[in-house]
C-alpha cells in the first residue's frame, strides 16, 4: 500500500480523538498520523504528550484557531505525498485506506463519507444504520461488523 499521512485536528474532543486514533491503529499500525490539538482544555495536550507512537507527529496550537486552519498546518507537516483528513469524531474501518486509494489518480481528490446521525431529507445515497448517537453509546464492534 502507498504511504499516506492522516491529519486529525481536535478541540475539546479527547474521548472521540482517542477512538479515532485507536481505529486507525487497529488496521494501520504504521500509517503516519498528524494529531493536532486546537488549544483544548480537556486534557488532550496531556494525552498527546504521553502518547508514544513512532508514527505520530504532534502539534498544539496555544489558542483555538479552528480545524480548517489546522488542516493546512497538518498538511504542511505531513511527510507523505498522499494526505487524508479525518475528523476527531470519526472512526475508520477495515480497508478504509485501500478503498480510498483504489480511486486515487493523479490530480484527483477522493472523499469518503462519514457515519453520522441521519439528516433529512432521506435519499438513495444514504445508508441508515444506528451505531450510536454519541460517545457513550457508540458501538464500535457493530460498526466494524
């Protein structure tokens, strides 16, 4: 598989950020992750300081600047030519990167959707399955099945 970097900014979202990190590591042990703290006050800084992972680049903004700006920061820090962006409240499943990369050609941008609470109106492009509405009832095992 091609080398890819994943940028994950977070603001006061540590519980979800840990899930995002763990979901990537479950399937992609050596994928470069750029974990960015957007001036959080929820112990994200402490967790990042204590995280030992040779394939993680860490960045902390002293004040909140917003994830859009931090995507650019992470992209600039990435060591790989192919870069993906993940929200801190997302988790990835098996073959996530393979499914993105198989559609990637020079000059193309590939987007994978995320799973979130159903948004109206319903449409054919949506697959509705309930894996939980928030951190406390998120069922990662069912999602992975």
